C-alpha cells in the first residue's frame, strides 16, 4: 500500500495539485470571478437571508469585482496570483452566490467569455443543485465540449436536521438528481461539505463521506466551519455559544475523512481561509499554511492515506 503515497507525490491523498499536473502537465491556478449573481435563498424565492453561514459576499469574498467584464476580471485576478504562479494556465472559477441562477443569455455570455479566454483551461461553476434546469445543463454540456467544465455543488451534509439548521433549502433527492443529470452530460462534479457544524459530530461527517463514496462524483472540498461577522451564524453563536473544533480535533476528523474516501475522488480542499477581517472563530484557522502542514504531518505519523479505510460496500448511515 506504500505505493499510494508515491503515486500522489509527496501527499498521502489525491490532491487537486497532483491531479492537475498529471492531467495538464503543469501547475494550474484558480481565478475567482464574480458573475453578479444572487441566490434563491436570498431573493425571496426560498428565503431572504441565505444559508446561515454565508457571508455578505455569498462565499465569494475573494472574487473579483462584478463591475468589471469577465475578461477584465481574469486579467485582474492573474495579476493577484502573479507572485506565486510560474505558468500561464488557469481555472475560471465563478464562486460568489449561485452561479447558474440567472437568465440563460447572461449565463451563456459570461461563461462563453470565460472559457474562450486563451489562458483558461477549465471552467468551474459553483451553484446549488436546485438551480440546474435543462437549458442550463445543455449550455454547460456544450461548453464542456470546448474545454472541461466543473460544477461545484454545495451539499454541506447529508443529514436533514443539519440541512434545516443551515437553511440549505433543498432535500437530498434534489442533490442526487443534479449529480445524475450532470454526469449524463459528461460534466465533472465537485461537492462541498462542512466539518464542525454544531449539529454534527465525527460520525455524522463520516456518514456524509460514505454516502459520497457511492455517488458518481469526481471531487470534494472539505471545508472547516467558519463563523464570520455579519452572518446569521455569528448572531446564533453570540446568543447560543457552541464549542468550535480545536485544530487537533479538525485534523483528526479530516484524517478520518481522507482514510474513508474513495481513492479516485480528487480532494480540492482540506480546510478554508475566510477573510481575516471577518473571522470570529475558530481563530486558529487563520493560519491556513500551518493547518495544512499539520494535516500532512498527522497523516504521515499515523500511516493514513486516502482510501485506507474505504470499504466497497453498501454502508450509508444517517444519524
């Protein structure tokens, strides 16, 4: 089994960096773009305050200004990453809010502008599974014939009590239908999940991982729960203080998630870094490099690699 760590380079998991270098022969950098969207959880369709953890920027706090054209945003974002990039290939990442929640013609215009840029090699679109109608799916399929298209779906958890608490606004079968529809069109699916929600423990999180192992997904983002200022979660935290995960606890749970995750699923993220100016808790998460280094050390010290505990069975446990 030691060949696993060699196969993924220095990492003990199927990292996005390894995947992109293996696929494109070079390092690829992500450019966060802003399509000037809203969300059905904000515009009154499902609600008007968004998911409980969502910031005013719609989880796109690092995205470029929507006042710029897509081409201008790409050039501005390239300048921001210029100090750490050695290549000239990028992912156009539409991150803020729900990026398929707009009229078809607008989506066609901005996505086409992004994917047509000569330096863009992948189009990545973050959205909700309940915002993928046939017209949008057909557009994404057409674009996927030009360059690879990824769709990132915010699942966060499979547990209904958690979905109600975070005000996700859709039930699990909607997610399953969206994954199926995207995969029928050959579009790669990346799923966002959150660790450290006050409604969950390690067993809840592992149940979500076991569930996703059975889904036809290609990537996952493991996101630490951040409590950010000016969110409803921050108000809840002030009124009903709950214990946030320590760094050691987060590292341990993340290690278990990695050990139980199917080996072909690419891990796009192992933590997160909310804007320091907005971060209320956990304070330790502000040092992202330290967290990632500690995760890697934990995997090595405990002989953990992706898929070590994975069992190809029918286990799904909802708690």
